[in-house]
């Protein structure tokens, strides 16, 4: 078994830029790879009653909260989209093919939106939904600005410099990946993740703000400042919990894990504590 065979399947080194799917098949046992793969007209008013001015009708696809946010800030117009696209080598034709403009001025992408390494600083103001995957890896100046609101499949935002998750999509129906993104806070994560949650190689000291229900595996390895796991108490994890190479020496009781906890052999105190609390442990030997 290679030294990296049990590491986060979406861990990205400088020399390895394979797709997440390839890394998953390469680095995980076949059973877990398969599990992760499966886990992606009214009457007019009386003349005696004064008529009130009504606000403009917004797209019914937006929630009330989204409507208020849209009213708060000016939406991008098509010229803004074109200028943004031209900053990474795209043109008006690409904008027209990619974004479906709604009557209220918002937009929807009805496919994957792949923006890896484009050096973008933000996503379009008014982009409500990406129905496929959204990949914005390796954009060190990117700041999460509250758009899009929804992602229909996986959301990968790795190798960025975020520090905080405030402004991430409110709903993601797949994996969420934030490896190597300089995170020091998890505030902003959705309460429920319908896939795996990848948070390895960040600057986390605690897990305050962690999602309360994660359908897939939770990856927390290589967070060199992570001394407290207390926020995991009561969290539901549908598959495995990966804690390789973190300084925490204790784990709270009451985590609902359907799979195993992976801990490196050198993390002796954490292994002993986890076993004493009845968790199923897999010790990583290399």
C-alpha cells in the first residue's frame, strides 16, 4: 500500500492535478470509492379604494430571502458578464451559451460551470443557480459573494485563499470541497451536506460551524492547528471520518458515524480516546 493510499481522495498536490473522480478511484479502496461515487386573475379593486403601488414581480424561482438580497444590490447586466468573461479569455458568445438570463435580471447556468484557474475574483452578482457542477479551484483572489445560491451537483473550491465560508452557496446537492483554502472558520457551511465534505489542509483550530448532517465522509486531515473536535458532538456522518495528522488528542462522544474513524498510528492519544468511547477505528500505518 502506498503512503498516500488512505489520504483524502481530493487532496491536490502541486504535482498532481488529476480530476477528483480519478483521484477517488486511485486512492480509495474500491468499496469506499463506489460509495462516494453514488453519494454526487383577481377582480379589480373597488373604485372607492385607493390602489397601492406594488413592487416589481421577481422570478418565482427565488426565495423571499433571495429576492431581498437582489433588491439590495445592483445585478450585473450582460455587459458586466461579458467583461468578466473576457478577463479569462471567454467572449460574448460564451456568455450567451452559458448563462440563461431571467426576466428579473438574474441568471441560471443549466450545465456545469468550470472556472478552475481562471483568476476570477468573484462570481456574477445575480447568478442564482448552477444546475450541474461548480468548480472554482485554484483562484487565489476569489472571494465568496453569496452567488450562486444553489448548486445542483458538486461544488469544488480548493486551493484558494478564503479564510471564511461566509457567502458560499446556500444549497449544494453533492460533494463540497475546500481543501487547501486557508480556512480558519467554518461559519457559512450549510447545515446539511448531501455528499462528502472535504476540509483537509486548512488553518482550522476548531470546528465551530460544521455541518450537522453529512451524507458522505468528512475529511479533516492535515489541519495542523486543529486541537478541538468538540463541535462534532451530535453530528451525523454517513460514511467515514478522517482525522489523519491533526494535533487533537480527544474526540467527543455522541458522533453518529456509520463508517470508521481513520487515524494515523502516531496519534496514540486520539486512538486510545476514540476506542474508549466505542468508535470503530482504522489505524493508518504509513
